[in-house]
């Protein structure tokens, strides 16, 4: 993979502190703006996402980090009155383009939500759902194989292998969230978006998910929105700090947390607000 | 005082009691600045006093009025001449009716016997005494209640708790009334139905294939002896309900899906109320629509295709009934679909599911128990529906599964059995209650299943 293969040129008047580009970027966003009706939720955000890295997006509530995350798989399409402007390129192709099939996009960019949302189906069917609708398995044997490996990689196999036919809702909250991750990776995406995936979980379940994120980084680019700065510090390699719709600072996680350059970032991570 | 005036007086007394209780609590507290030394707010002391003033006086009022008339009649009868007292029961009843009408001023005094006129005078005399006594008793009971509570008002009296537990009993009483009414209805049906089954064996009724309830009322009349096999009615009901559900289930469900998932807010705000207008159309209007428009139309179309469709057919009644039920199905299904959390839809969309895949495999799946419950409720409504079938289905008790023929239903037969002059010791009349009982049991079972299913669904997402 070539360095800066798909990274778009960065505008000159960029206000964000730190390096927004990343080597071999899979996603490249330039001048992204999001409006909800008249209200602007995101202003001129430029950032790249590299493969095999975890990018953490942090910031106080209402800063637009979840809104921005939902741009990557066009989930904002489902919100009435939401408009997304600017360039968001996935491997050199603008996903906002009207020829972009949103179904294919979402198969390449998976998403895990704040609250575990297993479908009202069995554990097996929850994981098999994505492969089925995308026709990824030729027969039952292949489907079994996909379900099996997805559950294994989500670290859930040993807990559910004897009850694959029970409803997904019968699992505990942490197990449900790992089921949702298994469901996402069953489609074999390139990028996984996570919107505060641990905010509804207890510390033990959170630790399991964080371990899982670390393993998944081997194969996927991961973009995680989190309210917990410890979590961002633990799981991510790069951190982006959002404030009121602006991307204030981007940098290596260790540097952001030990030596922030922007005043706002420093105030936030030292707990002066947020 | 007439009861109406007395009632107004009791209300006034209760209002006074409220002020007395409130004022007393303030006095006990030593003025408005002492309110914080009271356990409850002054208003609660007022409410408690008012309640304990209202309860005894209204109890006296209610119980007295319930028994006053019967006691007065008894007292008047005692003073009547012996030959009147020893009249047969039926004639005595007629006399008492005359007496009541005379007292109420419904008939002219000249039209009744002298003894009755005298009795009426005495009745009025006794009534005025009774009213006076009642007024005194009710007011005294209220005042005693007021004084007792007033004497007990101290800063540590837990007026709020006491008042609230009283309210709890009032609420309990209200729910009790609903339950008791249902029980009363059931018992009245069951008693008459049991009388019916002394004439006609239960098995003949439930499994007999011939329904022809006409029978001779007087010995000199020519008439059949009656045949009470209800199976043709059950099949007729079943046939019409099935046709109705075949219409209502898909149309209702699909319109619910459109309204809940595809329509934008503007379309939704127009279509949903319009659909619910259907539920507001009186069933009698549907009835003549079925009888005068759909029935003849079907016959003409049927002839064009070589079918023999009778003017009153199961099909026309079923089709129109189905249209009537559409809003029940659609509005319940719409509620259930809207109740499916957005997070589930997001989960499916995020996996790359299209809108229709999301609806078919996730949303409907999640809403299914609720939708099934709604369909069962709609079915029980179809089975119990009367007006449309009376007007459009006909009276012929044919045992048939052919929707082009006229059939009759349980509800239609109940109506025809009870309309007009009836005697209540004939199986013909009593059969209506047996049919009512069957209908009641069927709809009850359907409703219980539906409520159980719906509740199970609710638990899942709340």
C-alpha cells in the first residue's frame, strides 16, 4: 500500500491543530459540514482514517462527534432534514456521490451503536442476517462457517455455542454488544464505526469490548466515539478532539493526552469542563 | 327538601367542611406562619374533613333513596282495604303501577279506582315525612363527621396520608363497579341460558345442524316445534368473519406499514385521520351500504361471470365488515410498528439492509406479537358485529361454505329472536341468551389471548 495513496490535499486555511492526514488513508474527509435544518452541527472538518488503526473521537456532549461518525456510512440519510456537504472519500471514491449505492457502502463500513440493538431473532440469525442480505454465503455450510468465525472473533463463541437458537435479547448487555460486533464483522467490512459502544455496559463488559477492539485493529480501521478519556487512551492510536462542531486537535493519542497543544483540548482532558 | 335540593345542600355542607377543616388546622398551627409545624398542608386537613363529612351523609342519602319507595309502598298497602290487599299478585302489581303513575302525575286521577287515589294521597303524605327525615338524618350525619374530624385536627394528624388512603378506596370502588357490572351481565346471560338448556339439551344446541326457532306460542296455533341446532349459525358467523378478516388483515396491515414506514409526515398526517374516519362511520350506515350497494352489485357481477349470487350474501356482508375493521387493524399495527425502537432499524440499515429488508425482517418481526394481538381483537369484533349482518347477510340458516349464498349469524338470530313481543318462558326467546353466552365466551377467549400476546410484546421493549 502506498503512503498517502488516497489522501486528499488539505486546505490551507485549516484551523485544526496537529496532522490530520494519515499514511495510506482509507477514508479521507475534506471540508465536511453537516446541517440539521438551519443548524450547523459540523464545520469544516478535515481528517483521514488509516487502515489498522483506532481513531478515537472525543469531546463534550453535543460537540458533533457522533454526527460526524454517522457521515462515514451515511447513516445521516435516515435523519429527516440532515445535509452533509464536503468530500468524504472511501479509497478514492466520494461516498456522497449520487451513484454510490448506500447498501454497498454500509457493507464496507460497519457500525456498532451506543445501546446494544440485537434483532428480535436467534443469536445465529442475528449474525447470519448481514451475510444473508448481501449473499455472502453460497450454502448453509458456508453460512455456519461465517457465523462461527464471527462469533469467535467477537469473543462470544464459548458463551453462546450451546444456545445459538435462543433469542439475541436473552443475552446480557455486554454479550449483546459483542453479538452486535459479531454481526458487524460477519459482513466483512473494511471500517468499523463505534458510537460509544460501552456507555451502556459495566466495567467488566467494557474491558472485554476494549480487548476486542484491540484485536480487531489487526484487520480493520476502527473509528470510535467515546465519552471516556481513559477508554480513548487505552484503545486508540490517534485521537481527535471535537468542540462545538469544530475539530480542534488531532494527534497521536499518547501526545494528545500528555502534551495537548490546544488550550481547549487541555481544558477538556484535564477535566476543567465536559 | 326534594332529593335534588338535598344533594345540593350536602355539597354545600361539604364545601363548608373543607373551609372548617382548613381554618381549624391554621388555628391549631397558630396562624399562617405556623404551617411548617403541621404534618400536612392546611388544604389536606380541609380535604380530609370534607371527605369525612361527605361519606356518611352521602351513604345515608344513597341507602335511604334506594329503599324509600319499596318501604313507602309497603306502608301504603297495609292501610288499603282487605279486598285490595288480597288481589292476585299480577293485579296488585298493576295497581301499584297505577299508584306510582298517579303520584308522578303521569295519569289523570279520574282514571283509577278510589282506593288507589286514597293510597296515592297517603303515599304523598308519607313521602314528605320521609324526605324531611332523610334531610335531617343526612345533614346530621355530615355534621357529625365534620365535627369528629375537626376535633381530631392536631399538628401531628397525618391528614395527607389519611386523605390519600381514602382516595385509594374511592379508586378501588370505581374499578369494582366495572368488574361487578361485567359480572352482572355474565350472570344474567348465564341464568337465562341455563333455563334454555332445560328445554333443549346442550349437545343438541351445540352440535345440531338444523336451526328453525319458530314454534307455536298458543295451543291453537299451527307451527313447528322448533329446532335449535346452532351449527349453521356458527358456520355463518365464521364464514362472514373469515371474509372480513381476509379483507381487513392485508389491507390494514399494508396501510399500517405505509403510514408508519414510508409516508412522510405530511402524508401521514392526512392519511391516518382519514383512515380512522372509517372507524367512526356508524355500523348501520355500513349496513345499508352492504345491503343496497354491494349486495346488488355482486349479484350483477356474479351473473356476468355465471355465478348465482343471492342479493343477501355472506360475501357482501363480509366485504363491508372487512372495510369497517380496516382501521382497527391498521391503527393497532401502526402503533406496534411505531413502537419498534429506531435503534433496531439503525442496526439493520448499518448492516446494509434496504428499507424493505429492514421492514420485512426486522421491524415486522419485532412488531409481530402486537400485530397478531391486534388481528385477534379485530376478529372478535367481526364475530360480535351485528348491524351489517342483520341488514346484508340474511336470515336463512343455510349450512354452507359458499360465500355467494345467504347465511345467518349468531348476532342476527339474537336480534330476530328478541325483537317484538316475546314471552320469557319459551325456548325460542331463551335461545337468544344461549347464543349470547356462546358469543360472549368466544370473544372473551379471543380477547384474553390477544391481551396476553400484546402484553408479552410490551414487556420486551419497555
